[in-house]
C-alpha cells in the first residue's frame, strides 16, 4: 500500500543522511520532496502542508543543522510526525468499547466497502481473541443476498447470526437483535447496516434511526482504503450525519497510495482502528501508527 510513498520518502531523506553537515536549504529541499511525495500518495493538501511545516519547525527548533548526525535527526522528526498524523500513540486503537454486555456495535459504510466481510472478521476476532459471545445481524432489508452472505460468514467463523425474518424493517431487526442479545447472554451484538453506492439522505436517516433505537457503544465506518481522499470525504459525511467512533480501512493489501490512512485522522479527528488486508476471515489487523510509520520509512 505504501510502497511508492516509502520509496519517495526514503529517497528524499537518504540524501540527507549521506551528507555530513546540513544547511537549512538542504532541509528545505528535502521537505519539499516530502510534501510532493505525500501529495502523490493522495494525502490531502492541508495535511501535507501542515506535515512539512511541522517537520520544518521542529528541525529548526532543535538546531538540527548544528548536530552531529543531522540527517538522522530529520528522519526521526519525520518518523514522529508520521506517527502523529497516523493517529498518535494508538490509545484505544484496536480495542473496541464492548465491555458492558450486551454491547451494540454499529457497522456503517457504502455498499462494496467490505462492511459485511469486516463485520464477520471483527466478530471472529472478538470471539477468538477476547472470548466474547457475539451475535451478528444484517439490516440490509433491500438485499436478501447480503443477509444470506452474513449468515454464511457467521457459520464459517462460528459466530451466531440473528435468524432472518422477512418483512421487518432495519429498526425492527435491530430491536430484535438487542432483545435476542440480552436474552441469549451475548456480550456483543453487531449490526451490519445497509450500504448504498453513495451517501444519501435515506441511508443516513435509516442509520440514525437504528442508532437511536440501540445506542451503539461503537459506530465503525468501513471504507475502501483504495479510494484515497474519497474515503476521507465519506468519513466526514458519515461522522457529520450519524457520528462515528472509528474507521476501518479495507483493501490495505491492494496497491493504493495510502492517502486515506494518512489524512483520515487529521481531517476527521477519528481514529483508524483496524485495517483489512484481504478477503480471508483472518485478514484484519489493528492499526498501529508506530508500525505503519516504521514501514513507510523502511
Ligand atoms: P459490503 O457491500 O460493504 O458489505 O462489501 P463486502 O463485505 O461484500 O465486500 C465486497 C468485496 O470486497 C468482497 O469480495 C470481499 O471479499 C472484498 N473485501 C473486503 N475486505 C477486503 C480487504 O481488506 N481486502 C481485499 N482484497 N478484499 C476485501
């Protein structure tokens, strides 16, 4: 996902580390390259600009040009800044607020983003890694195939799904899931809401009604990481209309440029909690800013 960015950044910074003494002009040139590399990775313009500015200020403030290993200092500053823009020290990342049973988790996102797959992946993880009893329910009343898909995945990962009852609307299904979760002694119930091709009023109203009926402890937006700045726009819209507690970026195994990951936190203020890395049910990882920054800088 970050190959090109990684190559470009390493290239720009390597020139600095090979030099002995650095002038401020050397640092400025490298930072221009850093900014271009970020923009090419589809990072939003204000984020790329702030990034370069922050590095420049820190580099100047720490009198990098006078230090013994100036290039390495700049690399460290860029690394720390990457960690910050990716979401900081990761407090709460990878951990979901599901401690008070039955904890509702609302899964939202556009159609095709990987929402149903991700719901099943997370359910498997919660059940296997945290020993939670999980119930999943599909609220996609317009697409019976999507409901069936969740049931199939549920059987595959050994997680229960709410029996499908024809003719119920999304809120009725959500209430039934809540009741079933309480009666059945489940720790968590996950609601896989319907998606659409674009954000529209009807979709947002439905998701908001489900939210109001269940009071989710987590509202997780699933977005396709390959869509770059579009993913960030979708996140802003969902957050504005229904409120989200975190983001899951899918298809991070693909050859996207990584811009979504780098802009998401800075633009929306919401943490990326997990990333999807393939179609298999184990292909999900918690998002760790330190690790990703390390990977980007090689
Ligand atoms: P939904 O419409 O949002 O529920 O999307 P689905 O869960 O049905 O996923 C759409 C397609 O994307 C399926 O073929 C999934 O296997 C695939 N998919 C989901 N997450 C990932 C991922 O992280 N990486 C890859 N490569 N494919 C994914």
